[in-house]
C-alpha cells in the first residue's frame, strides 16, 4: 500500500472573457483563445500521466465542441460548470436548475460518459444557496466542488468543512483545498492564489491535507496558461487576480504535477468511498492517474 495520497486535479473550462465578469452580450466580440491554454494544459497532463476533471462551461462548449471531445478522448473526466457563468446566488433556484439542465444537454451531445460532477462559477454556492444541492441531485449529479471554505468578497463559507463530505442526500462535496494557518483557512490551491503566492505555499497547503489523511483539491483555468490573451480594462482587484504572474503558471504546474500524485475528482471520491485505503484518500500502488 502506497503512503501517497491521491489528489484531485480540476479545471474550470472557460475562455478568458467568460470569467472576468464582462457583459455576456459582448462575448462574441472577444477573441476566442480557449484552445491555446487548453492544449498546453493537455500536453502537461499527458506528460505527467494525469487524468483530470474538466468542469465544462456550456457556453464555452458550444463554441469549442471539438476541443471538449478531445479532452474526453484523452481520458479526462467531464463535469459541468453550468451554462452561463453566472453567480448561483444571483440566478436563484429556478434559473439555476435551468442553467444546469442546459449545460448537461450541451455536454450530452458531445461526450458519451456520464456527467457526475459540478462546480459553480466563482465557487458561488454560498450560505443561503443550500437548495442548489437538491437541484444537482435532481439533475442526476453525484458530487459538487463549489463550496470554498474561505471568506472572499464574491464567494466562500469559512465555516464549511475543509474535507470531502456528504453535503446533501446523494451529493458529495469535494471542497477546494485551503491551508489552515493561525485559525484561518488560506486559499492556496489554484487560480490566482497559485500565481500570486509563492509556489511553496501551495505545496504546503496541499500537503497539509495529505498529512491529515485527506485528498487535496487543486484547480486551474486554461486561460492561465495563455499569458498572451487580451488585456481589457477591468477594476484593479479583478485585473490583479486575472492577469498577475501568468507566465509562472506553466512552470509551476509542471513542478506541481511532479511533486504530487493527481487524478480526476471522481476517481478520488471513488477511492475514498470504496475504502481502498487505511486513511481517507490513500491509494494502492495499482491505482493510476
């Protein structure tokens, strides 16, 4: 039995303009560059022998259907990132259900494997949106990875559990990883945090989960591997989190993939649920990425 813990490598599949809070009415005027970062990421994952989870935005899939098919053909898990990239707490229950159903309809036309997992845009399942889990279950999904146990101006629930747990009947929650320091949960496991903080802090945060016998959860966006994508005027806070240190993404990802074992979110959850370990997340030598 290996002492290594299998960790989840997850991707929020969206183009650069879809996650920066630009008016969706203007998306068609933006340069499409999703293939640039995605192909770089697929090459890195293939180099490391890792199969990841791609949470696919429905609107992005409609513009790049062949890219979604290629992701699936390379053995990566396909999950849903919703359709419109709107905050869950702004959609409300009825529109959220419709948004998920629309995304699943798009994905069903592109991939044959069942879609089991969901990640909300901006991690926006927050306190008061607990109804979202019932809607996910009703749509046939079995897990979520949206509840970030931190405090952020757009998302988060610092009181939420840090580890894999059953959030609602039929729905497992696999939270993005945090580093517990001085009584606070520090977000270090992906996105802007991966680029802004020193690499060592990300590794420490993920290893802290493993030391506790838990799988870590990392996330990234394809546009973070494309430092040449267009720069547009946005509020300073958004500009910092979106554009800062993009050129560090590829070398840091290559280092991370060499430092820790990763697999898809579904495989990590299955490993934990099947009890193929002495500790939660510990995997046998025969398990592959």
